[in-house]
C-alpha cells in the first residue's frame, strides 16, 4: 500500500496515518475490548509501528495488563474519549488500530474472530470467518525473534 491511510477520533483533535500493509485484521471478543468499546467486540488492524504516526493532537494513554501478562497501552482522545489504537509491550513494532476510526473503514476484511471464549451470546458472528478461543497460532503478542 503506497499511499497513506488516515484516521482520527470523533472530535477530530487526534489524527493519525500509516502506510504499511496491515499484518493482521481481527475482531477481538475479549472482555477488555468489550468493556472499552462498550460493544460486543473490537475491530482492529495491526500495522507496522514504523509506518504509523500521530499527525495531530496528543492521545492520552491508559495502560493495563492483559491476559498474557503484557502491558497493553490504549491510546484515546483526551477530549472526546474515542479509542484510537493500542500497543502491546511484547511487540513495540506493531500498532493495533481501531478500524472504526479510519476515514474509510470499508476496505477492512477480518481474518479471524479472536477471544471467542468470551464472546457474548447475543453477538452473531460471521460463520465464514475462523474462530479462536484466544489468539490464532502465531498471532499472539510474543517478542519477535
Ligand atoms: Zn477527539
Ligand atoms: Zn481484545
């Protein structure tokens, strides 16, 4: 993907862009994503951190330990509260962007439903997308070799 992909928060104070190819497109049903998003799951794309930058505003960061023991840093707009992206301590080379914050989220094609062990009974998932109790093989946040 040569051209930049842009996005931002609800009020427009925080804007970002990236140019790298997404490395994983997912729908996460973990409780933290449910609570944080206020919904059944979070749609996210992981992109190389090297290709990602905040172009305006300064997101506030909230750090919480995940299931894996990793520190998960969630970045959100201090003005409107919109969750924008996250980073996990084991993989500082990746940024997980919330798809709904993209200026054009329509190209997103989820590869997997993850953490379906905590999926909600009222959430009807697409049967054509593979489901994983936690992470698919090779997609957990572990230090890259
Ligand atoms: Zn905002
Ligand atoms: Zn999650």
